[in-house]
C-alpha cells in the first residue's frame, strides 16, 4: 500500500488572519495583512525562501500537538533527551467595548515542563512571496523587521541576541513571543499575553456553548465549526475556501489552485451549516457580503470574489518557489473568476432566503427587496438556456450542466417563497416560469436506460454533484427514481470506503486521480435522505478517518493510500461534515444541544 501523506499542521486564527503551525513548531504558513496577501512565513511552499519561525531543541525530539478543548488555541509539546516544553500558539480574539479585538498579532507562549531543555528561537519573516527577506534591527525589548509594506515587530522576554545570533539557551522559565504587523505592543508583555490567552480561551468556549451541536460525533462537528469560523474574514463577512494556495490535488497533477477567496457557488452549503449550529451573527455578515456584491454587480456574477468583493483576481505563477514537495506550478490569484458559472444565481437566492422566511430575521427591514429579487431573477432569466463551465470550473469545456440547472430550479423556488412573503404576484409568475424551464433542462440529462441523471445534456458522464438532486428534493427521496439515481452514481463513482470521485472522465488536465471529500459527505446525506440510515452512519464513520491528528480535513483524498491532498484545511470539507452529521442526527432524532 502506498505511504499515507497527511498534513502535519494545525491552524490558529481570529477572523483577521490564519496561521499554520507545523508539528516541528514552525509557523509554516501565515499571510499578512489579509488571507490573500503575500505570506510572511511560507515554508509550506518553499523550505528555503519561505522564512521560518521555529522553537526547537538542540537534540532529537518527539512532538505531540493538540487543541485546548473547544478552542482555536493550539499546543505543541516537544520532548527531547534534556527535557520537555510546551508551546501555546494563538491569535487573540475576544470582546472589548462591544467590539471584537482581533489584531494582526501572533502569540507564542513557551513553558518548560520537565528537565532543562536547550532551545533555539528562530524568527525570519519574508515578503513578496519569499522574494525579499525582511531585515532585523534590535530595539530595547523587541526586534523590528522591515522591508515589507509594513514593519513587523517581535516583542519578547527571550534574549534578543539569542534570537538574532541563532543561539541555544536553557529554557528555565516561561518565555513569550508576540509578533505584530503594522503596530507595536505597548503594554506589559507577560500580564498582557496571559490576559489575552485567558480571554481568547474564554471567547472560543463561549462561542461553542452558544452553538447548537447535534448529538452525533460532536467532537468532529465542534472542530469543524471552529475551523469554519476562522475562515470568515470578519471585516467584510466573506468566507474563504481555504487559507492556502497551490497544494496539489495529487502529485504531478498541476491542479494547484489558490483558494484564498470566496466562492458564491458554496454559499448555500456554508449558510446551511451555520444555520444548523445557530450562528446568526456569521450568517448576517455573510448575507451582507452577498448583498454588497449583488447590488454592485451590474454584469453577470462571478464564481468567486475577493475578500472585499474584488472582481479582478488575476492568476499568475510564481516560478521562484519550489512548491509543496516540489509540486508546481505555484499559483496566486484564480482565473476561474472569468468563468461562466450559472448555478451561482440560484445559490445567492437560496442563501438569502432565510431573510424572508426565518422569523428570526425581520424581512420588512429590507427596503431593497423588490429591486434585489428582480435583479437576481433577471440574471436567471438571461442565463437559464446558456452553457457554462459548471461547478467544477472546467477551463475549456462548456455544457448545459445538470447541477447548474438544479440550482436555478432551487433558486427560482426560493424566489417564489420570497415573492409570496412580500406579496408580489409578478415575481411569483416569473419564478414559476423559471422553475419549469430549469426542470426541463434537468430532465434532458436523464438516462432512462441506466436510470441515472448524467452531468450534462447529451453527455454519458456521471458526476457526484448530481447527488444534490436528492438532497435538494428535486427528486423525492422516497421515490424509486431517487433510489435508482443514487445506485447509478454509487456503481461508478464510489470507492469501497465510501469516498466519492467528482467524476472520472477527462477534463482540461486529464483524468482526476483523487476523490473529493465534500462529495463523500454529500453521499452520506443522500443515503440518509433515501432512508438508508445504517449505510449513512457506516459511510460517515469511514470518511471521518481521513483527518489528520487534529481532526482537520483536506480537499482531496487518495482512495488507495488514504492520503490527504489539495488545499488544507478545506473549509467546505468541514461544512460537508457538519451538514452530513446534522442530517443523520435529525433522522435518528438525536437531541440538538443548545
């Protein structure tokens, strides 16, 4: 059996930035000042040019990494022959003066646990994706790093000369490292860090206490919720697909993409997962992000946007970096923003539906309802007969995709409900026409011989995205047609352990070789929908084995080796887990803990 590849990192964040902490103590990925900025630590993509922030012993060592329960505070314990110590890494986040304190500040607390370990702190940030090394200058109790757009400062009670000269020292008391971007720490070091740590732990635990978590594999759902939360860029409400770029879908694939953006096509799944756990603040922020895009957008919607709704996300390759395990190209930006992807209009309508149907939101406060609904309905009307790139964003292939029309169908249904809520008969009639048109396109994808819906009109290929025909109730889950469709997809796309390929036909880059994790969770939902509950539970339990040591999931999984590939952690894999667990819990009538 091939050797299993797992991502050996955890993540910390505060909804302003995300950082990856490797088992070897290195901050292997950190982009400042935004998720989509240049990395300041990027050894994930280049061991030499990516900079370094490590806290390592002189001797050989073993390592253990874990989260403080129900938080995004990460601990890494290092054991060497001369002693043992613990690093607590976190991004401060808590409430101050009715606002969230979420500075561009990475804090590392180092505590001796046993013996007298000799350690070395190395901090060498870079900028412009490793093209520039930042220059260190010593201050009174800090080191300034200059050379990027902003100055970074490391405040610490470790000897500054030890750090600058790469010297080992005996760790005989607790040390603190506070790295800031664009501002200085002008408060007492020790008491400030201890206060920030206490408040941050308290914030995350209260956030989880205020979550409604179903009584089915709670630890996995809790971790997934915490992962999703820190993928939201709170300033605008955007939720990114992943914090990384160019981690390959499988070795040699060249399918190395930049996922540090917000995909509208995932809106429904993200908001559904947030709704399941009862987090309306995050939902409302995302609603506002979608609304801002909708009203600013006089042209067609893009599949993805920048953190502040930026339209132009030019893709380029960075040839000076080695790449993850030597895998190239290294891409920043994403050319998919230019694609035609017509499911997104339906995604936006469904995503915004709770504003009109959930009484916890007051729709009468939305004075823009008429204009907004008309705007999005017009988008569907103008694109419903158009070929597009589909959910998987084929670069040189256009079809009348089943999935695109499913979400136009579902979006038109959402518009119909909105129209009835606001009492607009004209919108009702327009929505009904679109429902019928979308359904006609979907039915044109049906293969009566195989009793399955194909990926597109005139195509014989199958696609896991059509699992959503069952999950979205286009097909009555109790019907034989739904059951037959599920069986047809299983026969072709399912692996022995319940993993699912997106598709198996050739695309712009050849045939895909790894399974797509969110598709496996869609499969679990579909099983639960059609009443195959024992199988749904079994497959869910199979799938969750493909996490790393911290219950973090990647985008892709190699069915043969169980290896993790693709950008990591993938927010939408965690969304898939949350939605599948909720679906099973509801079917089993498990309690929802509030």
